[in-house]
């Protein structure tokens, strides 16, 4: 499938087949797409947890309104954003950037100073909300990558973040969960949504061109 065919094929799968597992190569391709996605200032202010442990997924399911896809899918991605932009984190990313590129760029160093002067002063909650938005950019990339691999994926906000944070020990790592994404394969004969026509607003009601 090309990109638009894949996007037409995908939907928020309601019933996943618990007997089918997403091959590791496909999971890794989806994760690599997430890793390569755009983030503000290139900071990558979130991490991704790949949960396959049945007991852990069952606990998360209980904290997510018992949504079946969490345990019926073979993999659960949990996106967890930084709880704050600290000087240590900002410097870590800029230092790593210099290490990978093998030189220090004056413009980048000036940009580092600007971020250090602005981000930490905003406070943890403002900074977390900004980081959380970055994780949603990654979620979009994950959905596209999953569709490209013909893997079903169902994005979910309907969970108790504090409970998921505790289950995964996120606070100790300075992270807070933002959104979760089960991966698996649709069980077509048991999914009421599978044959429904995709409904999106037409271009004239969705796109405005400013010339």
C-alpha cells in the first residue's frame, strides 16, 4: 500500500486477535520511526515503553477502563514525557548533539543558552505540558508507521496516568505517561467498526487556502 492507501486502511481497531503477535521486525520499524520523528528544539522530551509482559499489561488495562485492546494486542506502547525541562536534560541533548556531529556549532551553542535561560524558569507543569505535546507528534508518526506495516493500532487517552506512572515506576525516572498505543491485528469478524466507511470532513470544510 502507498501512504494514502495505508491511512485509509487504518482505523481505531476495537477488537484485536489475541492469538496473533506483531513480528519483532515490524515493531522495531515502528519504534525507529518514532525515534526519528520531529521534536521541538530536537530535545526528544519523552520516552517510549514497550510493554509485552501480560501481568503488567493487565494492570494497565485495569487503569484504562478495561479496554480490551491493551491485553488482546501483542504490544503496548506507553509514551511518557519529561516531567520538566531541566538544565541537566537540555545540556545532555546538546552535548550529545555535539558528540554525534563531532564539532561545536556557535549557533547551536547560542540556542542552548537561550533554552537554558527560558525553559527551566517556566516551571515543571508548563514544561510537562509542552513535552506532552511533543509525545503526541510521536504518536502520529507511530500511527502512520503502523499503518505502513499493516499493523493495527488504537491510540488511547482513556486511562489513569497516575496509576500507569506507578505501575511503570515513571516518577523515579522523571517521566509522566501521556498516551498509550496497543499494537496488534484486527479480529475482523468480531470488530463492529472494521467494515464501517471512514468518515472525514471534505476538503472544502476542512482546508482553507490563504493565497
